[in-house]
């Protein structure tokens, strides 16, 4: 955890636009970063969050980082810059990136259909799903149920946790159930945000490669990016405060949730939102997409990133990104929020400005979204905008 500065003047002196040669800026390549704690702590206190952490990426580098607060309320144990935070549905962009890696390797195609890639489920699959493609799933256009109806009809959260077999087998069982139901809308016709769609994407990559989604995420994405803190599910160990605990409101009181197998969504829908990592490591993934959007040399080809970042079917969503416009970004921004109800994460990426900001908290309900948005906007103002830009929020 960063130590709070003694003078408010330091807050404003430290939050300056990145300019080459400025001795106050610490470069990611040196392993040191600008201290964001003086910015984060007032926001954390204002909104009474257990903890908050953030990172700023500029010109392809993480230039600022900070984490403030407690791993668990009442514990007195402070968070650190290396602590792991749950990023919820921001996992979707990672699953989409894994799909893209397999497309580049020739294992899949963007227009691969469900009936072609999941032939063992063809008989049980509702006929309307047979010609659904990877692009439909990536854009939430497959007709699968919305996230508030993630579980198959007649099934519950605990039913999905109690599915038999390995996580890979559980996801296949889930896909068989969910694809056997009638679509909510005609596939391709309407945007419906769906955790089920990304769960099915996880099944597709698993059945294609005969390897668990978690293993491929580690070997094809986390390891190449040096994301050593990345993992899945609730952070930390039961009966210990070795990582941030998740928090939710129970009977109106913010309550820490002990880590355990039932302290996150079930493995059946993991590809839609169960990744955790340090904010520093999440920034490595965001920097990958920022560089890819600017046609830089990365894990994937520029044309592949263009597919990942370009909304399909006339909408504004693709591959784990909501694409919109902001004046401060000079055009398109790619953004996403994530929560499992016990944590919150948000990222804003502005390719034309070669800039991104990401904020996380170990609280998932209440005013946390407002708090994280305030932190993100404060960092955008301080690290990106000049006086002429500020009116274009």
C-alpha cells in the first residue's frame, strides 16, 4: 500500500501529463511508477470503499499505479500494488483475445458455426443456434439469455456449482443445457448482453484444442504478457487475509466474503467473468490492446485487433469492448465494466491518444461504480487533458 503524502500540493504536482524527460515520471520499464495513492485515498474515503486501486497507461507504458485501503474491513491489513483484484466481466476481452489467437493459428474462423465446432451437441442443440458464429457470440448477438437469466431454466447458482466433473466438463454440460433452450431473440437480430455467450465461447476453444480454458488462458495469454498474478475465482486463502477479500452488502451492512469455491460465479461461466489479477498485470493486457489498436507489433496482427475492436451487426459492442466516442479521447474509446456483485472494475482505453486508465475495488455493490468512475475521470483529467480538452468530457 502506498503511504499518503503529507501535503495536498503533492497531489497536483505529481499528477502531470507524461512528457519525455520529466524527472517526476517513473517509467514502467524501470519497474517504478508514479504514485496514485494521493489521488485514490480521498475518493476511497469519500465513498467508504474497503480498497481501491488504479493504473494509468500512456504511450504504451504503465506510468502510474496505486492501491489504497484494506484487504478486509476490520482487519487492519492494507492492500499493496501487487494485490489481486477480481475484474468480473472485463474477463470477456481476455476470452475474446484467446479466441483471436486460435483464429490466427487456423484452429477457428470468425464465421465458424456452433454446429460445426460443437458436433457432439448438434442433436440436443436448438435448431436456431446451429448457424450462430463466433462473431455472433463475441458481439452478444447469438440469441442467448441475458446475464440476469444466466442459469438454464429450472437451475440455480448452486446447481451450476454442483455440476459433476472438471471445469471443462462442467462447461460442456452447461452449454448442452443452455443451447437446448429456445433463443431469447432470433440469432443475429438483437444485442443481448449474455454471460452464457462467453461461456459457450470457452467451450468452443476447449473442444477445439481439447484443453481447459484456464490452461490456455495461462499458456497463451498470461504467460506471454508476464501476468504472473493472474488467476481465477475468489482471491486469497480461507481463514487468511493474504489477498483482498470481496465485499457485499448483507442486511444493509458491508460484509467481507471469505474466499472459497462458492465465493464467485461457478466454473461453468468462468470465461465470462472470473479472472483476478493485480492492477499492474491487468494493465499489461490493456497495453496489449492499446498497442494493437494502434497497429503495433504484439501477440496478434493489426487486422485481428481491428476485428476485435470493431462492433459487428450494427451495434456498439464487440469482443469484450463497448465502443463509443468521447471528445477527450479524440474519437473512439473502448470501455468495459465488470462485477460479480462483490468486486468492481472499469477500464477506459483511448487509442488515438495512446492512453488508458483502469480502476478496481474489492466492493461490488452500492456506490462503488460512481466511485470508480470518479477515480477514472480524475486520472483522465490529470494525466491526459489540457485546459482546452477539459470541456469535452
